[in-house]
C-alpha cells in the first residue's frame, strides 16, 4: 500500500530511535526519499542500552537528520568511540552540535566511568552554535571551571543550562556572557559566596529559575548577592544548604524578588534556622504572586499558628 508523503512525514516525525530511522530508510526508495528529502525533524533519543559501533554512526546520523531540534544521549555505555569512552567537554559538545545546525535542546545523561575525548571530525573554525537554547548535562564531573567559558562562548544563545554536579566554582562568572539565560541549575557544585557574588555582579537580571540546592559552600550572604541582582526570579531552590539559615534570604527575596512564585528551602533535621513567623508574613505580603513555600525543617513550617495565619490572610500560598 502506498501512503502519501505527508502522512509518512507525520509518522516518521514520531520515531525517536536513530537505529529505527536508519532502518526505515532501507525499506524502499520511496521511504528513503521521504526521510532524506523532506523536512522530517525527529526528536532523537539514543537508548541507554545501545552501543555505538564507531564515530561514523553519529556522523551518518547528522548527515541524514541535520534538522533535528532535540537530541538526548546517554553516554554511560558509549565505550566504542575509537575504543575509548566519551568525555563530555565543551569542545566535544561543540563538535557534536556543529553537525546539527537546527538543534535547540541537547541532553547528555551522565557517565560514571573514566573517559577520554573521542576523535571528532573537527570543523575548520570553532564557530558558535547560535541555535542551541537548552543544554542539559547533569553529573558531568569532568566539566570544570575552564569549560564554563567555552560553553558560554560556543553556545551564546542558551536560555536553559543544567550544570548539576559540575566541578566548578569561579568559572560560573563566565555565564554572565549568556545574556538570554533564563533557567540555571548549579545544584551540587563547588561554588562559594565569592564566586556567586562575582556572578551576580554581571548581567543576570533575566534569570527566572535558579537552583543552588546542595551547594555547601554558599551561605545567606551569597544567596543575598544573587537575589539582589535577579529581580525577575520566579522559582528559587535552596534545599539542604547547611550555611543558609533563611532569615536574611527571606527578607532579601521580599525586597528584590516580588515576582517570586515558588521557594524551596528544605533543611535537614537539627540544622539551625533564623526564619521566624514575622519573616514569612512579610514575605507573603510583599511577594503577591507567591504560590508555594517549602520550608520543611524550619521551625515556622511546623507551627500550626503560622500556617493558620498564612491561610487566613494569604490563602493562595501553600506552606509545607
């Protein structure tokens, strides 16, 4: 049965496994022509259990589907790149994304093995990839301070960046060059108050979502610096940060981030807290858009009187 090209394009756009897409091209000349010659832009998901035979597989993939907007790669089992595992570095990311000019989002799931950089087919000049807007690379321990400048230079149009568990501190200041950045995760990194203050001194007024959870080198003073420089914040995560006691942070948010909608500031049992019921009442009064406040481990969150008072005057605020 012959299907019209428009229907084939719609069907093929939902196929995410690149191996399946390559197989479909071998069915017949008609299918090969539709996939190769049409505007099929599949969201490619390379399965975790797939082992790549060699670098030529990805090179061929980029030639077949150069317009794909989303790619998710699980590199934890990629051990056949020139007989070496893959190292996620800014250079490797650039050489990969350079082959997909329409790419908008790249997710690289973490590798927990000793790695080396593959022999990518190098481009003549390291031109910035202007299309990439979303880069998710959690758990890449080999991404250090020196990589941050490369990321900011090679991907200047990033709006969403996930640096969870990167071995970075002072390198975070390089992200000030990302003038379109809206969402930034620095969760479980090595940043300190000093590096965070230098980062906040730049142009970060566009940030709307920031995650600093588990950053044990950051205190209330570091959070204060970044909060005062980020007036458009709508979501802030400060979970399990032993040096953030909360009182100063709550007052800074009430002063500078009146658009805030959600605050997550959980503490482990036994950690000190300076958050008081008056802090929360003033906070809810100033941040009129506030919807959710998670303060488990802080004394006010366990106070029935505080919860009742908030429910009476600010019924839209959920305190947990």
